[in-house]
C-alpha cells in the first residue's frame, strides 16, 4: 500500500525542517581540511549507546537593516543597539549547549542570519573563544561568516579575519541593479563585486557567492549573461538558489496582487540546467543540488549537515541536532531555539539557553533525515555512510526491491550500485519527485523490520518463559 501524499509531504517536511538552509537556500559544511582530526571512525553509530563526540556549530545573528522582499528567515530590524547583550548571550548559550552535548570537538562554525556582518568582529571573536573554552576547535577548522555586500560589510572583512573567520559567504543574489531593487536589497552590483574582490584578497579560495535565479521578470537569456559576468569575478564556490515564493513576504503579496510575475516553471528549470552546464564548463563541480565548487573548495560545514552529522544551533531561531549527553541523553534530538531575540535573551539570562522545542528523533525519523539530506549530494549516500545509521538494513535491502524504485533505476534518474545510492545528473534536478518513493520504501522496510523484531522478541520470551 502506498502512503498518502500528505503523509509523504509531512515526512519530507519533517526531514527538511531543521536543515532548511541546506535545502533550497544553502546549508553549510565538513572536511579533511579541518586539520585531519575528523574521521568516519570517530563518528559513532547513531543508534548505539556510544555517542558522537563531534559536532558543527551554527550561530544565528537575527538582525537585518531592512527586510528583503522575498525573505522569511528569522530576522528583525533592531530597535536599539543591544550588541553587548547579544554577545554575552550567544557566548552563554554556546557554552551551555556545548556542555549539554558533551562534544569534545567542534569541526566547523557558521555565522549565519539575518545579517551577521552587522555584528561587531569582537562578537565573532568572543563566540569563538567560548567554543574553545568548552571544546577543541582546530586552527584549521572552517569558520564561515555570511556577508551582505554593502560598503560597511566590506570594510569589516579584515577584522572578521582577525577574529577567526577564514571563509566568507557573500549574498550577491543578482548582478542586475533593477532586480536588486525589486528584491529589496541594500547594495548595488558594483558594491557586491567590490566585496567579493576584498574577500578574495583576504581569504583566497575560501569565498562563496550566493546567487538567486527565477527572479521576477527574469529571462533565461539575461540569466546566462549574468552568470558569465559572475564567473569572471567569483572565487571557487557558488551557491545557486531558486527564488522560492514564501508566504508572508512582501513578494508573495505582490505576486498574489498581480503586481509582480514570477517566471514559469519550465523557464526556471531551464535556468537551473543552463547554470549547471555553464558552471561545469568553468571547472565547477556540482557537489550538491545548489552548490558548486572548483579546486575542492566545498563547504565543509554544509557537508556535515548533508552527511547527517550532529550540529549545535545557537542564537534566536537556530536549529540543532544532537544527543544531550550531559543530561544522560542517548537519543538524538531535534532542537529549536526561541525565535524572538528579546525573549531569547531573557531565557538565556535566566537559564543559560533559549531552547524552545526538543523532539527526540525515532530511528525512522533519523533515517529519513539521513536519506533526504544525503540524496542532495551528487555522491549520494555510500554504503558505509548508510551503515553508520542503519547497521541492520543496508541500502540494497531497503531500496532494492520496490517496483517504483526499479522504475527510477531503469529510467536512469537513480543509481543503486556497489558505491551506494545517488541521483544521476538528470535525477538530481528532479530530486523532489524522487524522494517520495524512497521515503515510502524506507518507512515500509523499517516498520516491517520492527514487526519482525517484535515477533522474534515474543518468540524468545515464549521459549524462555513458557507460562
Ligand atoms: C537568509 S540569507 C542570510 C545572509 C544574508 N543576510 C544575505 O541576505 O545574503 C542566506 C541566503 O538565503 C537565500 N534566500 C533567502 N530567502 C530565499 C528565498 N525565498 N528563496 C531562495 N533563496 C533565499 C539567499 O540567497 C541568501 O543569500
Ligand atoms: S538581508 Fe538576508 S536575512 Fe536579511 S532580509 Fe535580506 S535576505 Fe533575509
């Protein structure tokens, strides 16, 4: 029997909720470059009582100078300067959650937002000091900061590097002045290019640019020209996001009211394919649905999300996934911090953290996340990766027997072989339509396995305890 559409949608939503940034707007990464101390061997089995000792850290800066018309991230326009208080609370929550997780090593740090390039560089330094007080943070660990490419953002880059940042992710979004205005951005294309140049001077090979396609009135032709221009100036990493129309945004209202029109779906699909081809021709490998790197400049922080590793989320509205070992926990939890900065500040001051929601993940939910996130990578999920989370049911056992999946394999969208499970080049563009069949099969196999185990348990009990 097939799961109904709502259930599948719920499963996908659940699996994607925490990692929203990695989904369409990009999440961030893991590495051999992080000093070599991260290895698969130390990443212990998620279901075993031996618990994970490493995590990445996401820090959310919740303020922006204004609201871009398309954005529904957790951000607020500050009424007053409360930077010292935010700094103190980010430090305190970092230390509390590190203690709670008992991780001994932070493999990467990502300062996202909001607009973290509004934060004072001393705030960034202070949070990194807090990390180092409670866990090992290698000098080589990737520390990324999202930057809005305004003159003020640009002028602070050098100080951010001094504070410990070694990678910048710059929100270029578009190189068309008119489009930036429609999107409500507070910078020009020229300012964006200058910021990229300065970031490349400071962190050569470690600068990423965010660009959005599928913007109002955008044509496939203009997109091609824009991409060529971008490729002349960008560094070794590009995150490419299709503009998503989010409820509650100004753009959503404008589209609903007929003031603004979005490009048709076939046009955005062509834009995506065109970008993939062009980036490939310029030496960029697509390593994830929205992410491209050359010279191996992949985002290690985001890769850790896609590989299902633990992460700690600090700051208003941040999400985390970790086992709270410090209070005797043995199961990974999905954790969300309080959204509203003033309320979050109060909570951190009162109890050391602003965790609003904690949900223990069942084994199935964990595997759903591992599947949905892992399939976003071009390499997909190899057998060893899957086995870390599902030691008893291998990829072939879970996915090898279904007719729906056989069809996907035969049509060439999906590949299941001795390397593991992954999408083909064509399949990656259709991932959202492939996932439901995979999730249905996963759910079915895991529940059958549970029933078999339950039955076997009953048999054992009857044998050992016949009355
Ligand atoms: C939320 S922003 C934070 C960083 C920074 N404030 C900026 O605007 O660049 C991170 C990225 O999310 C992406 N993003 C935000 N809203 C989006 C949407 N509705 N559709 C697609 N991408 C979006 C943008 O590309 C942006 O660079
Ligand atoms: S600056 Fe970034 S986080 Fe702030 S509103 Fe614009 S897109 Fe959203």
